[in-house]
């Protein structure tokens, strides 16, 4: 069921996760919410006062087959000022269109300029070590 109520207003001081997802795939909205929840939890481990906000299909009608994820440090209507974290437009099969939180955590941290020193050692396991950006963060952390 689609709700006709407008989304709650955005906090101008908190980051926003923007997700464009195709309406033809009925589980994409649920998966967008799950991805948001997972990413918000991972980012709170790095910065406890961070509250990641979510906007789904905010700009126009979503493209057929789309699942795209972008982030901005503060709410913005300018699509160009958002950092794209993931695009599933050309990915096949359909199951490959939606990212796992491990696929977007490093670029999200870079886009939000989260300092690696804010992470506790117990929270490092939230991401894959095979990711090149995470390896750089871990190396810098071990030098601190």
C-alpha cells in the first residue's frame, strides 16, 4: 500500500540517503528500508550522534529497473550535489541490483567525511576487509 502522506521534514543538520528504486519490483521499497537501517546502524557505530535520514523516489518517477543509492551530508534537492554510492541500472540478474551495506559503507564514509578514528575497534567488523577503501582506513587507523 502506498501512503499519500508527505514524508516527515528533513533535519537540515543530518545526512540523507537518497534511493531511487523501480516500482515494478515490489520488494525494492522494503529492501531500500532495510539497506537504510543497516547503513544507519553502521554509521552510528562510527559517529553516535549521526541520524541518517531516508528519501525514496523523491525526484520524479523512478526509472524502470533502477536501484540507485546516493548520499548527501545535508538535505539537498540538487541531484548533482549528492554522492552516488551505488547504481544497479545495468546490473543483472535482478538480485544483483540491490547492494549489501558492505558495498556502500566505505564510499558513504568518504562522502560524509567520517574520520576513521571515531570507530571503535569492535565496530570494524561491520565491513569487508577486501574493500580497498576500508583497507586504507584500517591502515591509517593502525598508524594513529
